[in-house]
């Protein structure tokens, strides 16, 4: 239940990965940089030509000269336009390619996560990474990265151009570098946390509204109206606080930045005016530098604007890469499964957290083709034993072996053919009903087999009534199946996967008790010859089984057929009597 | 709005100031004028910086005020509608308000200041330019909007592609979430290659869609360079010739270059504003539609008289439903076994007035004539579809905060939920997140039972309260429920309850009549169980068997098993068939 958090990559690994990613497409990357550089160079001609025009006007040059300069100005604009367009396309190609690679690799890694990790970690962390982190990274890779790249190239070239025109006048830019640097650094240190908090707070009130909507009937029944209103107001107040915080950060950052962007213009004018008076600079130089500096501020602003997005993107990338760092949970052993396929646990002990055993030396043998039921109070270790019998976890000591081969040493593909665990957790994938059934079945399985599987779990009726039958879209975005229907679907899927041993952990718990019983009967007929281990909370499942194990406190307290256990007159017998109402007596205290 | 105007205008006049500096200070080599005008530029920079942040602060306030108010009114409407909501409005529509509509409304309000600023700025620049040179002013004033409008032509294909892209992107995220959420299934029985393949295909599709967006955007990015660039070149050319003729100063020439580059920004704001305001309007309409939904169950005109009076006289009354023939005594642990599950839901809703059918009476007052608020305070309907919210476990179990520790312990014991709390390091102080997703179905069911018990209503209607717990636990719950209703223990339970109420009174000094009644009158808690579980049925004082909406037989579980074969078939269905086979 304690969802363990998956690992996160460190910054060195993130940097190495980014380098690798770029190295995979050196041509596209180089082309992009080259095109942007050329475009920026073309863009730098404008102020310089304007400077020349100013000079020409002042010196009363000929109209022809002015015409030529203006013509050149227009030509450079067109050149810059063309280059920018191709640079943009090239950057887009690069960004979309690496982004696609990133997310595809992430999903592949997720799909290869070890079985035990999947069962232990809640899906929450993974879902967050798959949605929020992939999205943050998209903003980073698709927008922030190219924009920053362009900004850096443009800044570098503009600085060079300014210095080329007049190193002296460039000094006016230098005065704003220290305050800009200081305030940006101050801001970036706080921004990521601030914005993460802001997003989390916003998510909280949106989720809160979702919970209020989903629980509207509960709110009315329990009179929780005032409480939900207050809770919403609290969440909004929390969001407001988070917004205020980031606003206070911006209140410091923005004015300083905006001021700093304009001050160099005044500086250049002053310095330029003085230099012109003294004859150190021409009017053309003053004009060109003033305009360069005005131009310089645009990419600078872009650069500073995107820095925090890049920071968030880096953090998201670290979380995505972390998924690949889960160590494998099984190493294939040499032994093959031998017949008879007896599932045997010997002296099995197991702990989720070190030193705290939840199973204390269980010995158990399930015969091929047997219907085996496990009952017992919650927390006794039934589900844990079920997971071990399904080869999800290896025991801390002892062995769980099928036909002599330890389950934990079977390669995953082979294991699935032998034993499959089905819990009450179910999931309907977005897709058609057929897609959902086909998951585990080879492609050649025809519709008839699908219908048979549906019939075997009593789902044939509602499935046939669906508007488009097997082609009906279900799951998120499609028709929402009810919880019992989803459970039936999971069972049908399991039938199609057709393993030799089935471990069912309350796999029918969400069905109406009567429907559950009927389903188990019809299932039983289909599963003739398969071994079924059922962890049951209803006694009829135990009654119908060949043998029943009563699990208490991590041990098997009673073991035998229903008849034998009744005759033994132990805890099971007392429970059965009160459930079945055959003998009058005080209710059992188990 | 004022700051929006000031911000835009301070940017708009900046080129003029730079031009004046060149004219007055640089070309004339007049250092006093130079310093004066350079200071004007610095002053404008200060004005721009100050008004910029003030504008942003006000815009954010507008945005948040709109978003928060929308969430507040929707929350209030939702709780007011209660059980009616899911019947009238799709949950997705309401949640969409939270996820998208509030942003749209917020953006619409947010843009108003910038929009006004943009309009004023365009006007200001136009005035300055026309004052300085009519032909040049006209070139800029006609050229810039025309060319910006031409750029706008690119916006439609861009928006179309962006929409396609967003849809695909949403689907792909959905696919990834689907894989993450269903990973247990995938890793358990296979299907990873199929899903990896499908994801890769959709990811590549998205890549192409993203690239298609980029292509259009690249056109836009190019246009954004070309149009002002050409205008600038044109203006500069004409201005240079005027300057050559002496019609214009050099400073004015530089300023015109600045105006032409500047004007594109407010024009874009103008187009953006029109779009955002339209969308905000559509979102607001959706919100209003939800606000217009009427509740399904309402008080009858003049229902009940004064609430307190009816409540006090009514405590400890029988609950009778003529339509079905159901009669439940005060203080009874009563069970109803229905032949069909749907009947149970309907009957339970009627008894708790979650729907108006039949004519159920509590004591001598028909529920329908009682104020709805009072019905809810006296009768609780607890169902498996009930939800938990986010909060400390203690406050989720006892939302009123009025129950003493002893009472909470007792309820946890009855619901056999101690093991759940034992497994939590922080016990009752554990935060419940996501409606309790960290708990299993069986655990949640027991926690729901604890909450229902702690609500301590006069009548508690429980629908299949143990369907997801194992037989051992169910037996325990059944026994303890019976214990808490047994005449012998009722006195003892009462003492505990009294103590608890008194403590609660002291702590929160509640003066409501409900609490007062809790002390004065004996709380004869009636529990009605809708179930077909033999373990629960066996613990009830009496059981009613219902078929086709009518009570067919009443008696103890064992009496009915012996006397009513159809009842026996329903509660132990299949048993006899199997034994015969």
C-alpha cells in the first residue's frame, strides 16, 4: 500500500543523455545552428545600414546613394526572412524528433519495469511522470530550447557587431550586466520551487472541485456542504498564497529587467553624444549602436524568460530517465519447468520491509488442476502468499517452485505462460473491446474465441448489447464500463491468455455476490484442467474448491477440503455455520 | 487598465524620445540637451518598468478573481444540487469548468487591460506621426495594419493545425497515462509490444502534426521579420529622402524607424484580445448553464413548521413505507433482502428521500412534508458509491468533529477497521489523498461504515455495507453491529455517547438543537441493512424479504430460511442446485 517512489536521475546523467540525444542527429543540429547564425547576421545589417543612411543624409549624399542603401536594407530583410524560415523549420524538425525519441524511450522503459516494482509502486507516480513530466519536457524541448538557442546566437552576434562598430559605445551595455545577472540568479534560485508549488496548488483546487462533483451525493447524505465549501475556499486561499509568492518574485525581477533593457539605450546616447562631440565616433556609429542595443534587448529578454522553463524541463527529464534505473528483479535460472506441474512453496518467508516478515514459514503444495481456495482475515498474508505463488516476488527464504523450477528464475515470457495473477484492481484500456481482449491473445484468435471468453465470464450478454459489439470503444474517452463489467473483462482477458495456473485475488469482489457465484461456476467449467488458486472473501468460493487453506497471521492455520474442515470443527467450521445458518448459535468471534 | 495604457504608451513614445535625443543633443552637440533627453529616456524606462509590473499585478488579480469566483460558485452550486447533480449534468462538464473554462474566463479578463493599452498606444503613435509628417504617418498607419492583417491570414491555418496537434497530443498523453495506470495488467499478462507499437505510432503521428504546426509557425516567424522589416525599410527610405530635402530631422528619421517596429506589438494584442474575449464568453456560457440546473428534490411549500419542534417530538419513531409494506421499529437492527439488487437501491433511496416516490413516514410525518434538511439530519443513506475527500483520516471519518475518541474507537471496532489504522504509522492523523486511493476496496468499505456509524443519525440505511470484505471480517462486523443494537448493551453505549456529546459540547460550545436532543432523548439508533449476505442477515433482529417492490415475508433470518424457499434461494443462491447436481 505504501507506494514507493521510483528513482530520479541525477544532473550528470541528464546532461549526458542530452548530449547523446544531440549526437544522434548531428546534421540536423548543425544545420539549425548554421541557419540561425546566418539569419542573425542578416538581421544585424539593418541598424548598420540605417546608421549609414543617417550619415548619408547628414552629409547630403545623392539620392542614388540613399536608394542603394535602402535597397540593401530591404534585401537584407528578405534574406533574414528566408533564413529564419528555414532555420525555424530545421529547429522544429530537430525538436520534434528528439522529443518523440524521448517519450518513446520513456514508455518503452515503463513497459519493461520489473513486475515486482509495478505491483508495489502505486500507479500515481508513474502517471504523473507520463503526463506532467512529459508535458513539461515538451514545452522545454519544443519551445524553450530552440528559443534559447536562437537568443544565444543572436546575442553573441549582436555583441560582436556592436563591438565591431564601436567598442567604446558597447561599454553602455556593460553597466546593466551585473544587476541583470544578480536579479536573474536570485529569481531562478526561487522560481522553480515557487512555480511547482503554484501548479500543485492549482491542481489541488481543480482536484478538489473534481472530488466535490464526484461525491455530490455523499455530500448531501452526510451534510458536508459547508465543509466542502470551506475546503474549496481553503484550497483557493492556498493557490492564492502560491500565486502571491511567484508574483512577488516577478515584482522584483520584471521591473529590474525592463529597466535594464532600456537604460543602455540612454547610456549609448549619452556616451555616443559625448563621443560624437569629441569626434571619437561618427553619427552612423552612434545610430547603429543605439539600434543594436535596442535589438540586443529582445533576445536577452527571451533568454531570461525561458530559463525557468528549461530548469523545470531538466527536472522532468531527470524523473523520466529515473524510470530506467530500476534494477531487474529476476535473473533467469537454468531449470525448466517439469511435469507434473505441481506448485510447491517450502518454508516460505517474506518481508516487504526489511526485518518485518509477513509470512512465517509457509509450506504448501497445490496439485495440477486443483481448485484451491485461501480464506482468512484481512492482513493475514493471503494476498502476499498469492503474489509469491504467482512469481511476482521471490521469497526471502525458502522456495516457490513450479514443477521443480523456482518461479522467480523463470523469464517473464515463460512465467506468464505458466502462472498469472489477477487482482481486484482492474483497468480498461482506451480502445475497442476487442483491443482489450486481444492484449494477451495472439493475433490469430478469432472473434468466436473472444465471444466464448466473454460468455464464460457472464459478460456475453452486455457485450452483445453494446452499440458496436466488439468494436465499441471503451475505457477513457469511450464507453465507461462499470466496475463489475471491468472485472469480467479482466477475467475474460485472463482466459484468453490461458496460463496453466491462475491466481485470483478477490477477482470477483466487485460483482454482486450472486453474480459472482454464477460467474465462478461458469468459469470453473471453462478452466477444467487448469490450476486455480482463489483468494476469496466469500465462503461459497471456498465451498466449491477442492481444498481450502485458512491463512492467519502469515501462517496456514487449517488446510483440507471443505468437508474435512467442517468436520474438524475449527475456525472455518464456525464461520461456515454462521454464514450458512445451519446451526443456531452465537455469532462467531473469529 | 490605467497601467496597461501607461505601459503601452511609455513604450510607444520611447522612439520619439530617442529621436529627440539625437536631434536635440547629438547632432547639435548640445550636451545640456543631450543629458536632458537621455534622462527623459531613463524616465520612460522607469515608467515602463513600473507600469509594466503594476499592470501585470492587476491583470493577475483579474485573472485569479475570475478563476476563483468561478470555482466558488460552481462548488456552491454542486453542493446545493447534491445527489441531483450526477442525474442532470455529466461530471466531465463540471470538471471541465475547473480545468479549462476558468482559464478561458480568466484570460478574457486578463487581456482587457493590455487591449485598452494597445488601442490607446496605437492612437498615440498615430497622433505623433501625423503631427510630424502626414505622408509618413499615413504610410505607417495604413501599411502596418494591412501587413499585420496579412499575417493574420496565416493565423487560421496555424490555429487549425494547432487544434489537430492538441487533440493528438491529448490522446498521446492519455495513452501514456493509460499504460502507466494499466501497467499491472500489461506486465501481468502481456501486451507490451502491442502497446509500445501503438504508442510509437501515435507518437510519430504527433511528431508529424507538431512539425506541421512548426511549418506554419515558421511562416509566421518569417512574416514577423519581413513585414516590419519592409515597412521599416520603406519608411526609412521615404524619411531619408524627406530628411535629405530638409522636411524631417535625423532624430525624426530614427523615431519613425522605431514607430514602425513598435506598432506590430499592439496590433497583435488587438487580434489576440478579440480571440480571447470570444472564447471567454463561450466558457462563461457553459458555467452559467450549470448554474441554471434546478435541484431535483425540494421542500414542499410550508413544509414541517418549525424544524426544532418536529425534530424533538419525532426522535425515536418508526419508519413506515406503505408502498412496499416495510415497517421498521425505532432502535431496531433491521435487514432487507431484495430479490433484485436494483430494487434495493430504489427502496433505500425512497426511505432516505433521495427520490420522491411512495409515501414513507417517519413517526406520523410523511418524509415528503418534512423540510429536506431535517430529513438529512435524521436519516442517513450510506452507499458503496459514497466517496471520501482529501483530509485527515479523522476528519474524513467524523466530518462534524463532534465525536469523542471513545466513540471513534467504538465505531472502528464495530466496522472491524482497527487493522487498517494499525497499518498506518500516523493512525487517525494520516492524510487521505485522492479520495483514499491508497486503500483497497475492502478497506474503503469498512472506513465508509465507520463514517456512517459516527454520523449517528436516528435512522441509518446501509446498502450492501460488507460486499467487499472477507468472510472473517464480515462475520465480525455482523456480530458487533448486533451487539451495538442489543438491548443489554444499549445502556452502556448510551453512557459513552453521553460523555462524548458533553465533551463535544464543551469543546465547540455547540448550541444547536440537534446536539441538545442527543443529550435529552435516548438516541434509539435504527439501522436498516440492505443485503443478501447470510452473515449480516443472521445478525439482524428482523429481516424483510422483498420481491417486485413488495415485502413478501418478515421474520428472523433463520425463520425465513426455513419458511420461505425463495428467500433461501436468494441468500444462498445456487447452493441447492449444486447439491442436487
